[in-house]
C-alpha cells in the first residue's frame, strides 16, 4: 500500500510540473468520456432496460401491411381487428386503442384540455399493471353509452389532490359526467406521458363492422413459448383468409407483427446506437492523441527514467508508476466527464421517443457512474499501456529518439485518428445533405406566417351537428376580424400531425379494383382552410362557404387520388363515397383537385386524400379540431386575440397547443437536426484532434531530428528538400488514414441509411469532398512543424548537439 501511495505522490508531482500537458489530456479525455456517458444514459433508460409492464418481451404491436400500396404499417380497421381477435392462435390477448382525443375537463378548477385514450376493456389488464386504487374496465363497459374513466396518477394528484374519495364519483368532461372507476399507479404511462386518462373504446355496431376505416392501433400479448416469427406466420395466414372472404376490402393486405418496444422506440434506437458509435470513435481518437503525447513525453523523460533505473527501479516498477500516472489523468478526465455528460443529456432530451419524452430522468445515475468508471479504466489502459512499456525500455544508452517500434506505434495512432475522423465527417456530411434535401422538398403547403391551435368541441354540449357547424363558423368569423389576419380555416388534422385517419373509398359506377388502394386520408375542412395553408389548386375550385349541409355534397381530392382513378381524364364531376354515410353510400361530387400535400410527414409517401366540407358531415368521430390562421404579423402576436375570439363564442371552450406552423415543420425535422448537431460536434472534435495529432507528431519528429536536419543542410540539402521530407511524413500518414477511412466509411454509413433522404450512403461526391477537406486540414496542421524544420540553422543545430 505504501508503494502505491508513493507512486501516486510521485505522479502528482510529475503532473504538477507539466500543468499544460496534464490539463490538455484531462480536457480531451473529459470530452470523450462525457459524450459516451451521456449517450449511454439515454441508451440504458430506453433501449437496454425493459418496458415497465409485465413480461414486456411478450408484448407486440400489430399493423395492417399495406406494402402493396406503399405502407408497411397501417392502422387497423375495426372489422379486421375483431376478426384477428377471434382467429388468432398465438396470442393470449389482442387489444386496441384509438386516439389520443382531447377531453375538456371542467369543474374543480379552470377548464383544461386533457389527452385521453379510448381502449378496449382488456388493454390495461393485458399490460399487467394493476390500478393504484379502484379498477379498470369490464367487457360490459365497452359500449358507446359507457361514461367511465381511469385516471393517471399524475392527473389525479394535479387536479384532484390525490383524493381517494374520487373513486365512484363523477367528473365533468366534454359537458358530460364520467364516473371515475380507477387511478393507475405512479409512473405508469401508455402509450406515452401525454396521455392522462383512459376511456372505453365504445364502437357502435356499424362502426365495429367497418373494414375500410383504419384508425385502431393493436397491441398483442404472445402466448408463452411462442415468438414473433410464429406470430407473424399465424397472423399472415389469418390475413390471407380474410383477403379471400372480403376481397373488396382485404385483398393485398397483410399483417406486420413487431415487438412493442421497437414500435415505441421507432428510429430512436438507431439514432442512439449511431451516436454511441460516434462517441466511441471520438474516445478512440482522444486515446490515440493522448497516447501519442505520452509516447513523445516518454522520450523527453529518458534522463529521469535512466536515473531511477540506475538506482534500482525494476521495469515492472517503472510500468506501474507510468500506469498510476495514467490512471490519475483518466480519473480526472472521468470526473470532469460526468459534468460534460450532465450537460450533454440536456441536448439529448429532445431526441427521446414519445413513449419516454418527459418521463425519465437523464441525469447520470449509479449505472451511468459504473459505466463511466469502466470507460475510465479502459481508457487509461488503452492510451497508457504502450507509452508505459515504451518508457520502461529507456536506459542511459537510449539517446536521440525512441525505438522503431515506438515510431511505428506513433504513426499507426495518427493513421487511426485520420481514418476515424474521416468516417465521422462523412456521416455528418451525409446528414447535412439529407436535411438540405428535406428542406428543399415541396410539402404542398406554406408554413410561413401561420398560427395554429387545437379547438375540439365537446360532443355532449355540441351533440347536434348543426350546432357544431355554427360554433366553428362563428369562431372563424371572429378570428377573421382580428387585425392582421389574412385568412383562417379549420381542419380535422393539420399537415404532419397525423400519420393516419383514413376512410374507405368507392367510385361511382366502378367495381372494386383490388390493384388500387381502397381507402384515402380523410380530412374535414372548412371554407378557406386550403387557401390559408397555401395549398395549390390544380383544377376546379376550393371548398367555399356555399358548400353547406343543405347543398350538393362535394369533395376536393389530391392529385394522387385523381391520378389513381382518372389518369387520362378529368376528375371534376366524378362522384366518390368515403363511407361516411353510416352504412348508406353518400356520393360526393369532385369539385377540385389540389397538388399533393404531404399530410403524414415530409419523407412519408403521399397517399390518396380527400378534403370534405365539415358542414356536410354528421359523423362525430371526425371533427374540425385544428384552426389555422394566416397573418401579416408575427403569428404568435395574435395568440391572445385568437383565444379571446374563441372564448367570445363559448367561454368554457378550451383552446390549447397554440404554435406556429413553422414549429410543426421544425418538429418534423427535429430528430434528424439533433442527430446532425451531435454528430457534427463529434466530427468537428474528431477533426480537431486528428489535426492536433498530425501537428504533434511532426513537431516531435522535427525536435528529435534537429541535428540530422542541420547535418543534411550542412552537406548541401536545400530547404525545399527538408520541407519535402517533413511533408512526406504527413502525406504518408494522412494518405494511409484516408484510404482506411474511406473503406471504413463505406461500411459504417449503412448505420445512417434509415436517416438519409435523397442521398446515397455511398455518395461519391461527399466521399471525395470530405477526403479533400481532411487532406487540406492535414496540410495546414503540418505548416508550423514544416516551417520550423526549414528554418533550422545548421551551425546552431550542430553546436547544440
């Protein structure tokens, strides 16, 4: 123990003598270790740890497979879901939910909008989490008439102060009384933290039978001793049988079965693995850089080591002393790295998938501490063993330079730095190009100058469709009168806010064509909505105020739908039915065709879409709940006036989620942009470290070969010869790193494939430009050492030696 303490004290004295060296090493290691710890914190709490449900590995999600129409995962129609539930042989249970839906919660405080989820009675029990108090739904309560609700603990505490007597009593929502039957335990959430209550999925008989209205998400619990592969085979057989029985609606429609956790994570799993790989690369570069610094320092300490050897220090003692010094450096870097990790996790919070957003604390915990300790120890060994061995070989006879083995190791480390930096910069460049391509995509609407808000009317107070229409018309009239408002409109779904909400599709006078998709995105819109968001008319007209409930039913369609059914003729005057007639066809005349709007997302395939005037629709599960306001002023400056306009029509009507359309577009690109920022930061750090590595090696070579350079110049070598020799080392190391880096990038960039859009993972232009850039940076890093070598005075060099 005393020997160890002596080694620690000696190491501290040595490092204090070289504060600049110690600080540089600690900062470099802190950045590398901190980045890895931060990303591990997120990876551990989302990807590694299981979902907080019973037997989470047996939970899956099931989708209708519309691959024949360009969508592998589509929401499920009620008729198909109930058939799946009756016929499956590999699931203990199948449950469904729809939503989320806005619930206007009033009484016991100011009115507020709360997100609720309509679920089948078996969904919450299937997750294996018992309510904290009360109970969940019974199968008998799965009806449209049931007014029961289960609350989240968060809502129960916030709104009702954790009152246990609330169970069995009623609360007012959407103008109706709902009986509170249970409260879920603290921390429970499904499918995400935003959902604060669960209601019965009460579908009317005619809705339960629908096969071309796709709005359900389905969750299944696998039977024991069954796996995903068996479930996929079983359900595919069910899908084939349904395609035979119901060719008009189920032809060419399969099924996709996926683990529930994978569905919750989405692209985030790949994003975190990608960033973890990038952070690991930065740490490797940092280790290579520190290793090179230590190799150079080992040579400068040859006299000190030789004296210690002469006094009897064994080689083992010298190695142990060097490793102790390295552990002190790595430990200091690890402690500082925890602070870096805490700061970095704040940036990562925006990348969390919806299921975890706001629900987990990303601050380093005991598992992250253990990971950081392990990384710190591994780092100390990674960058410290070779220099320690090199230091132990130095003796009194060792003069001039390190051994050829040390030179080869030093060169290999620089090559590795260049190769890894190239991989990271190519990855960041591919994402930059992707974002540029995405921003160049024409979304079919204009986001500039638009303010949006959620205004969902409670059905209980507005059960009559005419009353609903009057409310929205009054609100739109009041908003239109606000100074600075150019136009206003309402819709059931703003672009990018819904990936689904489809209805069946039939064309008058045409039999069902199995080769064509038999449903379309369904959007209720008011007069002026399409003009407000800048939709472009291809032919015909937009919906206007004359399209009332007592007029000819009309519809505007997108060009994808027009091209699908009328490729060589005009769609104007044709009649279609979207299944909104509650069992009877409701033929609507096409009066306009608009250019495609990317309703589902900027890089999602465009699907057929219909835009129906909301006064001509009586169904209650589609409502024009979103308002869009085009202004000549800064959009948020009219937010207060928008609220007052709504409350002037109905003082109890909640208005929520007020935001600009630009922010909706930004949210669509947020994950890619965040990945780019972090990967770009890693790439920039890698470039800096690689440049420092090249600079350091060349500086060391010049310092070690000063006498040789002076001698060569004394016997006739020109300064150009000296420059060529020093630059030759830089070109050789950089060239080797670029060759290895290109090969590595060709393999590594496949990790980026799911994040790219409009650019190949092997884009030759990006590979060439980044390689040239890194080569240029290497030349710049070589400038000062080369200049110093060319300015050596032969007489001074020989006299010093």
